[in-house]
C-alpha cells in the first residue's frame, strides 16, 4: 500500500486526480483541506479526510506521518510560505517525494505577445509569488516534480504534451483532467520526472502557431 497525501484536496484538479487514484486499490489517500466537511463523503477504507491549513507547519507534520508521496495542489497569495512549510514538514517527517502544481510562465518561458504579458506578471504580479514558491521547492533536497499547466479548461479530455524547464511552451491551454492524469501517473510511478519541471499543454494539431505568437 502506497500512502498519498493530497494537499488542497478540494481543488478542481485535486478532486479529479483523487477520482483517478482511488481506482487503484494499492493506494491509500489522505485528503487535506481547510474544511474537511467539504469532502466528508469521500471517506472510506481507502480515503482519510483530515482538516488542516498548509500555512500551519504543525498541521502538515501531523498529516505526513506514514506518507510516501505528497501531491500539493495549493494556491493563494501566501503560496511561498506554504511551500516553505511543506518542505519543512517533509524534512521533519522524512517524506521525500513531492509533486507540486505551479503555473506556466514562472521561468518567463512563454513566447510571443502572451509571453510579454506573462513577463509583466513576474515583476510584481501573481506569477512572482508562484515563481518564488517553485524556487523553494527546487532548492530543497526532496525528490520533486513541478508541474506548470497552461491555461486550464474543464474539457472532458485527456490530451497533453510536456516540455522541460528551459524549453518554450508549445500551446495555450490544457484540461484539468489532463493534469490530473499526469499527477496520477507520477503517483503510480514516483520514479518518473524526479527533479524535473514539466510544462503541460494540449498539443497543437492544426500546424499553426499558438495565438500568443
């Protein structure tokens, strides 16, 4: 049995990933969120629901006992502090494997006109905090994968490609279900994509450049 901790478990991607992961009966999920009642109906012999705040180190440490893989689906203006707490809690409890959801543009890797807008967000915009959080994760001694989705859609599809850190983004959007699928694959084989930062987008199949060029 592999024990998975899902941080920010009420998030849309996290709920999709949870639905995929529970199909694998060799996984046990601990769903961590601020208001446990929101997911109380998910509790089972395979799923534990716990209430906690990623802004509180003690809450994270308590939730990480016996955990093998942490999947963090966190957000907000305090994302850098949450990243620091996640790293500290994992160090304190000896958990090594971390899958961290970030966003596109944190390395100024988006080309064209859209990339120019993203560049502005790196200078005092919301991306600055997400970039800072990613730096915390990447500077740790954990076995990390940072996932950088393109603009998220609710399309009922799994269709994506990945790029590495240092490579430009190839597309403009990706479905939340696609990100959930990637997370699930990494949970099932935690040896994949260790120390990698993956840009994720829906492949452009018509041969034209994305609209941001």
